[in-house]
């Protein structure tokens, strides 16, 4: 009783570890779950309470492994290793081909099928994410269109109103010089001219602000690094001029990444690299932990900025404990709808392929079980039949080679059957029908030194 309790605790601990690892290490978690289930089954070689209780846990781990695995190859290798190990153990140690078939069926139903549904669920989630991204992009495009239109209208207003203000200032200036006016009237005209001129200048200042993104000079990457105040190892492989909008994006990404280094990794070694084809990399090494807490909006803003010009952005911890920001920018800004549109088409195609694979895998596994298992049972029964007449003719003391025996035995070691000490027993079917109530009956022939020393008709009713 105590051994059973500790065994249950052991299997429970293994599956707890598998569930804890499945999100970050899906292949490892799947291997642990498959190994635990196979060991539990091969120890008893029957579907007892423990094996049945572990089956839902294995199916859930398999589903989550398919759901979280970025690359399915590692989990597929885990299935292959578990299948080969289970079949080899069954054939050599635990019950023979019957057990091997049960292992194959169990891994297929409890492992491969849930894993395939997990892969489909991952593709579906990616398509949904792309849909939301596409909707957000359309909303941003609408906002940008409104902003652009407002800026254009503001420019037209400047041109029209500015012209009228300049004309008014000119007329008031001419009136100021009119010789028939009194000094008080000239002072009023001068004041009016000054006010109109000031209004025109303020209008020009407003438009300068609206157009600052295209008129202001762009800082070079060397200037951005110098302004940060950090000791930075800079490598600038770009020798030709950079498009204005792309140059501002380089400026923004570099400045924000260096600001994050100051906040979160002060004193860390920093390298900034810009290649000739506009691949930007800002990396810092590990640093003592700080109390600074970031909102994450800075990196989100950088990703948005890079995406708007048609580039690629990534930010993640590095293997040495530091942090790395990478961006690949085009030579010229690209249409913003192109990346999402292409990704949406690609994801839709992937989810269609995943759906077809899921249906195919499920169908194959079910077909193998539905056809293979009964087919094997028929083959095993028919090819290992020792008829009642042959059983009766088998005399004790006869040599093995002199007996009329089938080429195949039914099973190597049926559970619950004892054999005489020091003998090697073979088991044969009593008839060729593996589906009737007598299907578990066996003929047992036991040999010592290749001579028959015991024979028995084992009646094992299935109820």
C-alpha cells in the first residue's frame, strides 16, 4: 500500500514539473509526460487505474506542448524517441507485440492527436492576432489621414490668411504715410500695422511647428551617442547618405535604447552597430539590478515606429544576461499596409495547412487503431492456433522438434499465469476467432531442456 502511495506521488510530481515547463520548454515537458505514462503502463502492462488516471494529464501536456512550441521539430523528436523506446521495451521485456501495439496506440491517441490540435490552436491564435493588428493599423491609417488632412488645410489656411494679412499690413502701412492724417491717427495706423505683422509671424510660427518633422535637421548616430553621456563602442558602417525619415528612425531607436540602458543597466558595457544595409543593433551587457521599473511603452513605441517605415524590430534579453535591441530598416519608407497584409496572407495559409495536418493526423491515428488493432488481433490468433487435436497429441517427454507446433506463439508471458520452475513456456491460441467469449483461452506448453514437461489448457473467460 505504501509503495503505491509513493508511486502515485512520484508520477504526480513528474506531471507537475511537466506542466511547469510546458510554456517555455515544451519538448522537455512533453518528454517527461510521455516517459511517465510509458513507465506507468509498462510496469503493469495493463490499463489499470493509474494508467487511466494519467491519460488526461498526458493529453493536456501534449496539447499545451503543441500550443506553445514555436518550432514543432523538437516535440516531434520527443514523440519519436518515446515511441521507439516504448516499442523496444515492450518487445524485449514487457509482453511482446501486444504491448507494443498498445504503446503505439496510447502515444498516438494521448500524445500525437492532442499535440496536432495544439498546433492548430496556435495557428488560429496567430491569425486572430494578425486580425487585431490589421484592425489597429487601419485605425492608425485613418487617424494619420485625418492628421495629414488637417495639416494640409492648415497649410492652405496659412497661404490664404497669410496673404490677406500681408496685404492688410501693406495697406495699413500706406495709410500710415498719408500726409493728411494727424499724429494720433498715424500712431493708430502704426499700431494696427504692427499687430497685423505680429499675427502673420505667429501664423508662420504655428506652421513651422506643424512642418517641423520635415524641416528640422537630423542628428547623426554619432551625435546621438555623444549626447547620451555613456561610454559606447560605436561602429558605423554606413558611408552613404540616409533618407530623412529613415535617419530619424535610426535616431529615435538609438536614443530610446541608450535611455533604457541608463535607467536599467547603468555601468554596463554598451555597443552600437549600424551596418551598411541599415541593420541597427544596440546591446548592453549585464549590470547590477536597479530599482527602475519600465512601463514597456518605449519599446512598443519603437516597434511601432520601425513598422511604420516598413522595417523589422526586436528587443529581448541576450544570452549573457544583458539586453539587445535590433532593427532592420529599408532604404526608403515602405507602404505601412504591406507587412501586415503579407503576414495575414501567410498566416491564413499556415492555418489552412495546420487544419489539414490536424485532420490528417487524427484520421491516420484513428484508422491505425480502428483497422490495425483488430487486424493484428486476427493475425495473432490465426497464426498461433494450436488445435485441440495437436494439443492432445503433444506427449509429455517429447522433444520440441518432434511436436507439431505453430510457427508463432500467441504471447510471451500472459499476466496472472504461473509456470513450473526452471521451464520455458510457450502459449498458443485455442482457435482462430479473437472476438468471442473464449478469446483469452490459451494452450500452455512448458519445456525443460527442449523436452515437454507440462501442458495445460488455460481457461480465462473475459466475462
